[in-house]
C-alpha cells in the first residue's frame, strides 16, 4: 500500500509540475542555458554519427554536384536578367530586387526515420530569437529555398523544409510562367499542384517561388529556386495538372543554411 | 552500476532522438527501465528526460514530460492486471506508446516507425536483461 501511495504521489507531483512548465515560461532562463551549452554537443553527435556514412561519400561526385548547382543558379540568374530587361524595355513591368539580410546558421539536428536513408523534413538550427530569427522567415541556400522557420526559442530554431508534408506555398515555372501550389509530400518529394490545365508545363523546367512577403517582411521572397520538374501528370478529366519536382539540394548533406532575417530596397 | 549505465544510455538516446532520428528511443528506454526497476524513481527520470528532449528539439517545455509520465503511470496500472515482463506486453506497450508519441510530437501516425520502435524496445530489453541487469537491483 505504501508503494502504491508513493507511486501515485510521485506521478501527481511530477505531472502537475510538467503542466506548470508547459503552461508558463518558468523554465526559460534555465532553458537558454541548456540550449547554449548543448547545441555544440548536438552538432558533435550529429557529425560523429554521420562520419561512417561520409566514408562512402564520393568527394569527386560531391564537387561535381556542387558545381552543377552553381551553374544552374547562374543560368536561372541570367534568365531573370533577360526577363527584366525585356520587361523594362516594354515598359510593362519592372521589379526592384530586394537585398536580403542573411544570417548563417549551422544545422545541429535533422532527425529522420532511418539516418542515412530517409530524407529529413525539418532541421534544428543554432540561431534563435536572440539573433533576430522569427517564425515565418525563409531559409535559403544559394538562392534555393530550403524551408520556413516554424518554431523559435532563444538560441535554437526549427525549420520546416519544403519537402515537409505541411509545407505549402505558391510558385511558378520559369519558362512557361505556370502558376501553382508547391506541396511537400515527405521523403524528399515535392509536387507542384493546382496548375490549370490551360497552362503549359515542361519537363526539366525550373520552379521558382512566387513570393508571399508580408508587411512585416516575413515570408518567402519571390524567385527563389524550388526545384526542377521531373514528371507531369495531366489528365483532361481532372481539374488541375500536377508536376513532380526534384529539389536541386541534397537536404541530408547540408551543414549550413542562411536565414533571411530581413529585406532592404 | 547497471542503473548508471541505463542513465548513460538514456542521455545518449535524448541526444540521438533530438538530432539524428525520429524513432522515440527515449520512450522505449523508459519503458525498459520501468519494467526492470518498477520504482517511482522512473517518473523522476521520465520527467527529466522529457525536459531535456523538449529543450533540444525546440518543443514546448513539459510536453514530452507530460506524455512520458502519464504513459509510465498507465503502464503501472496495467502491472496489476498483466504480467509486464513478457515479450508480448513489451511489444504492444512500446508500439502503442510510440504511435501516440509520434502523433503528439509530429501530428502524424507513422506505423513503420512504431513497429521499428517496438522491435528496438524488445531487443534492447532482452540484451539489457541478459547481460547488464542484475535482479537484485529491484
């Protein structure tokens, strides 16, 4: 009987204490201390675990992929300049590119189902509210959209990747300017959905963000690369056509990303 | 000595679960710890593990602790009706616990992760009991 009472008493006390912590920011000072001291440990444990996987990593292939990514970014940059030149010449449209304020952040956690096999759906970064990070801010890597900040604490933040099942934003294809909604499907897959049947989509065409900046400068800037179209599903019986997109980034290999903390004209 | 080894394993599992894997290995180890130890100190360990898990995974502090403590309490209630040290109980308890934990933490039901988690619990329980745990600790 005494043992049962101890059990029940322990449970009640700890349960109530947990509820108090959950509802209040009572623990915030100690939380900041633990986040600061343990984020290096998290980074080390992540790198240590990935060390045996990186033994089989082909450096030559990685270099070529990096070079390919840089060239594709340049190509899209030239396409943009060409379009802007035409628009300015025709006096139809002109855009003033906004300069981003980028905050570099290391990825200290990317939990997946099977490490080395599954694709991550969110990252834990070592930058938080103290460095100006807010929820809703875009996270990029070399003009490629990585995701959006979902949760922020004082020192850490969680980024929801574009491949996350809950990720959704508007985008358009570069060549044909078809408008659609990019939805993450999990396991590294992305689709461009809700594209009108009357719009054209081309395989190997790039998809860029349309932009959803809010007045407080949070959100995703336009013309960030989402990926490349790899297949199109177009049926005349459906309302919309759907395209599968492959991101140019290998999310499981990223180590540093950049948080867009502001925009300047 | 065995308890300290379990504490060390638990610490490693908190690090792993927050940075490397989404499989709820902290929950699995706590289930094993409770089944092997069966003392109220399991609640304290679950509380502390939950706090650290929430800090590292940037979740609301207390969220994981609430779940872990309540789950262990439910296990303790079943202790009177079922034999908890059987393989079937461990499999079922860890499967259901993992499913619910993934639902609470990630708002998604992932059957495969729960299956892997329950198998991990069973294998780890078997290894710990056979090679590291002395019955005189209970």
